[in-house]
C-alpha cells in the first residue's frame, strides 16, 4: 500500500549520492514535485517565478498603502490648476485620519501582510523542496535544467520507472501509476465539473473562478483524497458533518476577509490588465474561462499537454465569434477606433513636445483628462471583435474548435449558425476583463453561497 497522507512513519527514500539519503514522506507529493520541476523548466525558473510573485504582492501592498494613507483625496478631487491648488495632494498627517477609516486600512494591511508571510513561508519551503528535486534530477535521472526544454516527459517517466529501486516503499511504479498519482486531485475536479454534481449555477450563469476552485480543493477534494481520514471514518453522517463544517468555516473566514481581499484584488487586477492591454494580438483579449477548461480537460491529461492543445483552439474560437460580425458593425467600430486613436495620439504627442500643454483646458477639462477618457473608450472598443469579418462556414469552424478541445456541447454542432449557440459560446470564451470582473464579484458572492447554499451540498 502507498502512504499518501504524510502522517505515517513508513517513508520512502531516494539516494542522492553514495553516502547520503533523503527521506520523502509521500510518493504522490514527490512525484508532483518531479512533474512541477519539469513543467516549470527547472530550479531557477521556479525560484524566480515565486520571487516575482512576492515582489508583485509587496508592490501592490505598498501601492495601496500610498493610495489609502498618503494621498489627500479631498484636495485631489477639489484642486484646480487655474487656482494653483494642486500642490498639496500628499497627506503628511496620516495620524489625523478618521479612526474608523484607520482601523479599516490597518486591518487591510494586516490581512494582506499575513498573505505575504504565507507566500514567504511557501517560498522558503520551495527552496528546500525543489533543491531536493534538483538533486534527484541531477544525480538519479542524470538530467540538467538546461536539458529539460528538449526532453520529453515520457523519457523522465521511463527514467523514474527504471530507477524506482531508490524508492524505499512497497510500490511497483509504472507509467500509469505515476500519471494517476500526479493527476489524482485534478481528476476529482474534472469529475465534479463534468458530472455537474457541484452546484455552480447562479441563475443562468455558471461561476467557476480561482476562488471557487480553491474552495473546492480545500473543502472537498483534499478531504476526499485524505486516505487516513476515510479509513478511520466509516460513518457517512460523520463525514457529511465534517464537510458541512468545513464549508461553514471557509464561508465565515472568506466573509470576514472579503472586503479587504476585494480591494486588494481590484488594485492588483487593474495593474495586471493595464500591462496585458498592450499585447498586440487581438486574440489575447479573449480566453476560455475556468468552467470551459474543466469541461475540455481529459482525465490524466498533464497541464503542459492540455495547454498546448487548448492554445491551438484560440484562433478558431476567435474566428467563430468574428463570423457573427456584420460588415457594417465592424466598419463602424473600426471608424470609432481610428478616430479615437488619432485624437489620443495627437494629445500624447503634444504632451511629449511640451508637458505644460497637458494642463491646457478645452471646455471644463484639461487635455490630460481627455487623454485618459479616450484611452478608456479605446479599451472598451477593443473588447468587441471587429478586426475582420470571417466568411468561413460556422460548422467548419466549430469542427476545428472541437478538434483541439475534444468536446463541445451537442447544440453547438447541431446549430452552429444559431445565435443561441453564439450566446452560449461567448459565456465560455470570454473577454479577459469580464473574467477579471467575475473574479472580483466572486469574492463577495461565494462566502454567502457557502453559508446559505453549499453547506447543504454534502
């Protein structure tokens, strides 16, 4: 039997050199780490990725502290360059802020700081964990990090099977067992979504966000996958009560932190979307949402293979939406985009030549305000797919999409020309900004659902 709980002293070992052995308390966890190391292309890629995430978290926290505590919003909203009142927008007397406001901001800082500390602790563990994996790759599998990009995962699996004598455990590893262990929890999620067991519908909308995924994993899947939990609990009523309590506890915790998490996510998403907005490809403005991705994913399909397959469907998904565009609507949107871009470029050029021109007023507003307003209009216009009109048969496009997703609802194949099909399609293949907005709304909605609806799911 395999001990995957990590609570037993029956460890398996890997030999890292002739004189030294490391104890690993879970075959499943170690194999997941082996795959993560391959998937993220080696030790330094993993470490640098986590450092970047932590620095981004710290920057967002500091940025939000400056916004909430060191900017005088009263003066910012009332100031006028005509009256020379825009010099005192920095608040140097933060201790004089309203008591309730300071308590709210302090709680916000404390909660985000705890999240930051959690990420730092995770980073510390990653250094130790992946340093061990690095030794395993180097000394046992005989692979260096710079070789991973040109190495097929099947080769690594073959090496694992060949070198399983280093695993001091009653297990006969083969390719199928390795894949099952790595994908065990992901397979539960796929099963929950595919069978529609978990209630994701709110009205006519299906909500599956990162926060919802986190709740499903921590409240359901981690419990289901805990072998010791079920081996010592035969009473289904007891299991039901434990799961129900987890939903309630998670709901209460999320409800408490939701206002603060909402503010942080709002600032973070603005910064991220502002960066992604500059991507040249129009196809980057839409992507499959999490529900669609779970529907498309096959059991035991590793992330790198799934992402490669789905990425090929993006072009045809974009084309399917464009095939519903009428030529006149595309031309109108192109005209609006052209005029707005021309005005925006003109204002920005004037500002580049002479920055004082940005304070010149047209009507009641300065040129800088018009530049921001035009930028917002251009962003909104770009949400609509107006690049070209696709005249290819819709049935052919849906066929090409299915070739890569390997699943589409039957109604899409039967009625690809129907506007109902188009309507459902765009709820799966959504603008990135809409996905971000749904993520924000879920921070408020999900705690309420956990306390009122999902507690009865078990």
